[in-house]
């Protein structure tokens, strides 16, 4: 028999599992449908609408948080609503709903102009996000006490300017663009012309660049804010990763095992973050949730670990790790050397560090006329300025790559059949899932790039029909060797035809 406690636990678990995605009657969540939607949006200044399906698991998880947020926001005249897309399919299609739950913000009473909700899915996150939406993009302060209160309570970086008329227009333009990520304030009594106040930091980060340049360029101001608005030592997760990418800075990761370990190294990484501000971003990564990301950085899953990823060049660096057999025999938790971390950071910034290049082993011999390229041989090969080097970047699972393979093999055979072209062309391929190719922009598979002889620093992407004839025309037009490939192809075809005829003759005259 089940014990009483076990029955209680099972009842609670099943109750949680059966939680309804639809807000209960009597809650402050407003139910809308096709007939009431437009009128409600038009008559309310700020509405967060959840488009959901009753069977959706994520909707069920969101439901209690959504109900709690609706109750808290009611006093601020901010409405939370629900639309059941299984009942109002046409309305959901008009709003471009592709998945559940979809959350959209409606401001100013216009049902045709929805903004994507970009906050978290907890009650606290929803409340903070929607209160922020009710404020102007730039908060103007006359009272120093109110201004100081904003700095004290804000959970976001606060970007402040002193009301300078020359910066005013550009500042407001950027505030409209970055409104959700930062808090913008204007205070005539501010000591700094322009500054970023980070949460839990006493000293602001003041702008020290060219004032005239940043007053004229919203892009320059936005770029400065995106860098200076990052914490000295932050946290990488699904909500913050985009901000680190947009900053354009290399990202230094500290993978930690638990909260205590993160706290132990926090002051060290914060100090590095201040020292290398504008050159590197430093952030923690919870190895319990995101440990597999270590493989993407060419590191083993040995935690704690430290690695740096320059996302613009796709170069990766890391503090040396133990051999697997030694790591497995450890009788106490692994420790990260702060001395080695500091040295790696300095070497990366000064350009002395050697990147960790993911690579298959260099083949002992080539199996066909298509040269197998690996990470260790890629750069040396494409930098050969005496040859036209054509490289196919592929993934083994890619269907388009598989269909291209025999055509690409034939192209290599044609060029290998002639003495001059065999010495002037390299036709190669590389498995981009197993080998790093820093600096090569791969938007999909296969990507085919020609590094022309004499001008290999100006690669040309092949974007034509994938046939032997198209490849030969492309090489003739864009290659640096300028050989007559049509004659080579004609000769190859003639030889192939003769070989086929000879084989046919031999088959047709077999004797007893």
C-alpha cells in the first residue's frame, strides 16, 4: 500500500501537472476574443497579451506567474490579457502567432502595432518589464533625490546625460532603440556629460571620447552604450547572450560548478573586467546547465574552466586542461589557477596567445583528386598565392552536400587530367563540423569559396548552378591562372568517350 505521505506527494505532483493554462475566473487576467480584442486594445493604454493554447505545457507553466503579475500591475493601469488560439484562430493568424505562448505588448491603443515581449517568464520579470513599458524612453529629473533613488533601485544599467542640447536629439533616438535593455535618464544636475551607472557599482563609467562625433552619430552612441552597459563580471544565459554578441567584444567565460564556486572567483573576475574594459567581456556560465558549451570552445568538460571566444574572428583560447586519464584520477575538486587566467587574458589582448584550433588529423595520403583539408592545413593551403584554391565547406549530414559530391569529384578529376591545370589548381573540401575555419563566414552548407592565385586575400564565393560546366566557367572568370579550361574539359571528355568505347569493344568480343 502507498503511504499517506506518498499519496499526498503524488496528488500534489499530479495537480501541478494538470495545471490549467487558462487563467482562473476571478483573476485579473482579461479574456479576449475576436469580437472584443480590438476594442479593448484601443481603450487601454498598455496591454500585455498572451496568445496561448490550453494544451501547451509552457503555457501551463506560465499561468500562475501571469496571474500574479496581472494582480500586481492592475494598480498601475497595466492590463494583462489572454487569447485562446484554439478558439480564435483567425485573430492569432492576423497577429502572426507561430508558437505558444506568444506574448505581445500593445502601447497607445493601436491593435495593429504589436511589440514582441522580450522579458522573462516569471511574475517579477513580467512586472518589471511592463512597468518599464509605461515610462517614457527618457526619464527627465529635476530633483536630485528622485534621481538618486532611480540609480539605487534600477536593476538595469542607467544611461545618464546632463541635458546638453547638442546631445539631446541623438540621446533620445538611441533611448527609443535600446529602451528595453537600459534605463535612460536626463538630469541637469548630473556631474558627467554622459555616463553609464551599473547596478551595484558606486562609480559611474564616464564618456571620454569625441563629443562632437557621438552627438552626430546615433550608431556610435549606441555602440558605446552596448559595451559600457555590460557588467564587469556578468552571467551568460539565454537572455543575456545576445547583448554580449552585439557588443562586438571577445567573451571570456568562467564555467563554474556551483554558486559557491562562482562567488569564490567573483572579485577576481570583476577586477579583470575593470582592467580590460572595452577589450574583453567577462561572464560566468553555470556548468550544470550549459556545460556542453565547452565543446563549442574546443575545451573538455573539466570544470571549473576558463576560455575566451573572439566571435568576430571565431578564434578560441583556453587555460590548459588536464589529460583525461589524470583528470579521472583526481581525488579532490579541480582548482582554476588565477595566475594562468591572468596570463592568458594578457596574451590574448596583446596578440601573443595561440588559439585552440579544432582539427581532424592530417591525412597520411589523399584518397582522391579532391584534397581533404583539415583545420591544421586550411590556412596554409588557402594562402598559397601561386594556385587557384577552391574549397567546399560542408557538413556530413547535409543533403545538398551529398548531391554535390560526385559533381565536385568530377571537377577535380578534369583538372587533374592535365599537367598544367593539375599544378595550378587545388580542389579541396573540409568538414566544417569537425574543423575550425576562423575568419570564414559560413552561412550554410555547402559554402564554396575560391581563393584566386595572386589575390587570395580577396576570396570569391561560388553562387551559381552546381554543374561541372558552371564550375569551369566560374574558375576561368575568377581564377588567377587564366588557363583555357574549355580545352581541358573537351580533352577529358574525348578521353572518357574513348575509354568507354574500348571497354565496350572488349566486352563485345569475349571469346570462348
